[in-house]
């Protein structure tokens, strides 16, 4: 029998999700607040309804991808979700996910919380990641369908907030590196060098950067801060140099200022001769 799936939300991401399932010949029912966004999907073979009750009723599996959790709550306010498997792919915080799980459970639905770590054009690839957490049964029931949307399903256990926590932690790691890169790009520009070449170089050394993150994470996990190969003080000195270079080249320095503030707190706390991981003690 053809698998039935309802997709709630046809923004940039939701419409791609629906399209991927239609392509695989699933029986896809779609709903969106603004009806016009369903037009192309209807042509491609999706069933459309402007009635949210009918959209949820149409399938045992309901995937929601709207702006945020407040929109999800509003959309489902009066809808009967008893017995449904509901997968939330809107982005939120762990607390959003926990509250949503309580609400879903109290209304008889099985709830899986998800966070997509990709752009719409990257969906449907074997390497596309989605973090998932919540009811194990909901994961089992939706796994085959979700695999069509993203080949790399990372089920992080039954705590509903886990997927959102992993997502935000991954985003922080990724964008943290990007802000360092932007400052590096200004240094390169100030010297009349090519930013694209910096991009190539960082890409080439990315396994080494990954190793640094991994070993620092191990240090934190084991509370191992002593006997550094490069002390926190030595790392801080790089940022003193960046501050001086910024002044000499007349470029802005918000990123080194931010990092030095943390380094200075760590120095003041007496962690100068410890490992870089000791920054974590300042943050705690
Ligand atoms: P869009 O802004 O393109 O679409 C937002 C969707 O939410 C639309 O369907 C919109 O309906 C709906 N919506 C917003 N508010 C309400 C409301 N109060 N009631 C009913 N519907 C509402 O966003 P995306 O599709 O890009 O993103 C959707 C989710 O996916 C977000 O949580 C986002 O963080 C996540 N995501 C997106 C990624 C991306 O690269 N785009 C990457 C990873 C995750 P309408 O059309 O009527 O306005």
C-alpha cells in the first residue's frame, strides 16, 4: 500500500520535503497557511487541502515544518491528533521540544522532535543530516520516510530536547568557526592577499581543526586541564597579536576583542598555564 504522509508548512524547507516524498510516489497531503504555495506541489501530484483537520486526518504520519514551535502550537490548537505520529522539523530550543512533547503526549500523539542541519537544496542526499529525538516508536514508524528527506538520520535518544540541543551545539561550533574565518579574511584583505586562497587552505587543514576540537572535548569531559602542549597563555598571545595587527592595518576587531575578554578572565582566574580547555571553567 502507498505510504500516506501529511506535510504541514510549505515554506522554503517544507515545500522541498513535500516534493521529495511526492517524487518517491508516496501519498502526500499538504497544508499551508498561504494556499498559493501549494500550487506547484498539486501539479506534481500532492493532495492539497485548506482544512488543517483534514490534512492531519489524511495520514498516520504528520511532518510539520513551519517557522517555529509557537506556529505549530497555533496550527494544531483544535486539531485531533490522537494516535498520530507527529514529527516536528521546525527549529527550536530543547525547552520548546520538551513542552511540545508534553502537549503531544497529553493529546494522544507519538512525538519525534527533529532539527535539520542542511539547506533546502541539500535535502534528499545520503549525507544530509537530521538530528532526531523523542519517542523511539515514533522514530521506528517514521524512519523510512525520513530517510527519503535526509540520508543521515541521527537519533539521539528518547529525551525530546536532545535533537534541538545537538542542533544548536553544532550550529554554534560551525558559526563560531565562520566568525573566526571572517576576521581571518579581513587580515588577508588588509595585506592584499586572496580570501579564496584562505578558504582553500582552511578546507585543506580541516581534519586537523577537527582533531583539535575532538581532543579539547576529551579534555573537558575528563576535566583534564594541566600539562598543555600550548598553554592558554600562549593561545591568548595570538589574540594580542591580532589586536595589534588590527590597529596597524586599521581594521575592525570585534572577534579578537570577544576572545580576549574570555582569555583575560581565564588569566585572572589563574588558568594561564593550563590547557585551552580551561576556558570552559570560565564559561561555567
Ligand atoms: P519559511 O520562512 O520559508 O517558511 C515558514 C513557514 O512557516 C511557512 O510555511 C509559513 O506559512 C509558516 N508559518 C509561519 N508562521 C505561521 C503561523 N503563525 N501559522 C501558520 N503557518 C506559519 O521558512 P523555512 O521553510 O525555510 O523554515 C521552516 C523551518 O525549517 C524553520 O523552523 C527553519 O528554522 C527550519 N530550517 C530551515 C532551513 C533553511 O535553510 N531554510 C534549514 C534548517 C531548518 P506561510 O507560507 O503562510 O507564511
